């Protein structure tokens, strides 16, 4: 790199940049192309970011620059490395502070067209062909293999679940498009309308734990439940649920409550309890089943489903063993078509753990189902059909609270 001392002397301040690394679920990194007519570093693929303003904290620079350049609101990030550089045209020296961006709101878009003329998610093996500087490639190299179910990458962070669901709710609802005409146990799985694990719900009260967007709660009411209450920890999910119920003019209730205590629901107040795809986000499954036992009337039924723990052993191409069965906590990296990626911890309770927690809570297991995956109209959230046809996608339990006990 040539050194132009005169221009350094004329313009001596070192440029201090903050740049962000956004990784999608396939391990690709977001790059922007700097316009050919720019004064500095023209016609270059680089990660988004820019120069600190006078006295600006460099962390604040990252947040501001990504807001200006991509239209996103960075929430959490981590400093990765510093790259020392020299601008080829002017010879000015620069420091690029590189950050891993863990979570953000919004969908990255080209919001500074005067600076960039293209935006692309690039795999590491595309960087050379795009002329990405070697110094940046070296910092990004350890982030390789950030595939959805792979080992932790430098950009992985365990995110609080309530916060994570508040942030991803809109993306999830847009993607899953869950119908409200039947009670579902996940995509590709027979519905409660078919399985009848809770029996005839007409005239009975039902609570849905981890109701998300409320589609099942609404469906229970359509099936004739006397009362249908959906509880969830996420305000955003509950807001979606309330709006959906209002749209469909269905009289259901929603309440913010955590599965682990189901506060403030009174003891023995429901005939049936149901949950679909919530418990893989709940660590304390023992407390959860005790709470369900508490709020059920004697004789009350409980049916729930979650990711089958065997299904969750496979990642990468979907057929590669990536997690031991006995490893409960696992990273859950969930990319959406919108470009939004969420990272959180999921808990893949083993079948023995689930059975023991039900038993210890005083619930009697009636049935355990591992349904064969079938094409169905229950929504759009399971794309890995190949894996689902080899390993059970969903595990379903049906249990009840014995009569005469409280
Ligand atoms: C995959 S969604 C499923 C929602 C809904 N049952 C459905 O089928 O769309 C998981 C939901 O569980 C909720 N959840 C996770 N952990 C929870 C907890 N400890 N207590 C209450 N809700 C929880 C999340 O907020 C989210 O809305």
C-alpha cells in the first residue's frame, strides 16, 4: 500500500469507523457495495458502517450508521476486532472497529443510496471474487459455518426469551400464517380436531399455554369451548392475538403469564389445558407441569406438543447429527425470509424428562404420539420435509389430572 505523506500531513486525522457484521441463518454476511463515484474507497464491497462523528462514542456510531445505511435498529452487539487500513486515494489512515451484530429490529435495506448501490448476503467463499479486502476477510473467517443448527459462532448470543419473542413475533406471524379453523399440533401433524386428545371441548373451559398469536385459542372457541384463555409471556404475541380475535370477532381472552407459574390463574379453574410448540422454550418444565396441574379441575385433560427431541439432534443439511440426544440446551438460530435472524436457547427435554415431570406433578399420561409427517394445511412453518419424513417432527402427550385430587 503506497504511503502519501503529504496528503497525510494535509489531512492528518485518522478516520475512525464502526462497522457491523450481520450473519443470516445460512452463515452469510451482509455486504454493501460502495458507489463507484464515492471519494473514499469507491467501488468496494464492504460490511456496512461508517465514520464516527466528533466526540461520538464508537458504539453509538455503529448503531447510528446501521440505522442510516440499512434502516435497522441494532439492539445487541459485541466488539470483534480492529482493522488498520489506509485509504488508497488519499493515503489517509483509518481504523475500522468491527462488531458482531447479534440482534436488531427491522429488515436491512439500502437506505443510503447516495453511499451504496447494492446490498448482498455473501458466503465466505464469495468474498475473494467480490474483492473484499484480505484484512476484513481475516476477521470474518472465524464466523464461517454459522449454519442454522451448527456449533456456536462468534456472533451467537443467548437472548432472553420474552425479549426474543417480542422481537420476532411479527416475522413469525408473517412466515407461519397459522389458520384459526382448527387446533394444531404443528405443521404436518394431525390436528386436535382429528386426534380429540382433549375430548369434546364444547361447553368446557380451556387454557392455551404459550398461545403466541392466539390461533389455537380462537379455534377452541370455534369448537364450542365455553371459555378459551390464551396465555403467553410476550406482549407482542398477545397484541397480535388480540387483534386477530377482534378481526375474526371471536370472544376469547388473552393474558400475559408465564408457563412456569401461570399466575394469576386460580386453582382448579379450567377443564382442559393445551400447549403447542411452547415447551421447547421453557427450562423449568417441572414447575410448568405443576402449574398446569394446579389450574386444572380434577379430571381435567392436558394435551401438548413440542419439537421431538430426536428431530432436534439433526442440523446442517437436516440429516447430519449435530447434537447429542442428552444435550438439553441448544442454540436455536432462526432465520426468516425478511432477513431477520433470531438467536436464543431452546431446551430439548428428553422423553424421559417429560414423562417424569408429568408424573411428578401428579398428572397421569394417557397417550404419547409420534405422528408421521404429512402434508397438511396447518401452516407454513416446517420446510424440512425430508428430515420430518425420517425422524418424528413433533411429540405429543395427552395426560389428565386424576379425580378426587387437588
Ligand atoms: C413457537 S411459539 C408457539 C405459539 C403458538 N402456540 C403457535 O402454535 O403458534 C412459542 C410461544 O411460546 C411462548 N413462550 C415461550 N416461553 C414461554 C414461557 N415461559 N411462558 C409463556 N409463554 C412462553 C413464546 O412467547 C411464543 O409465543
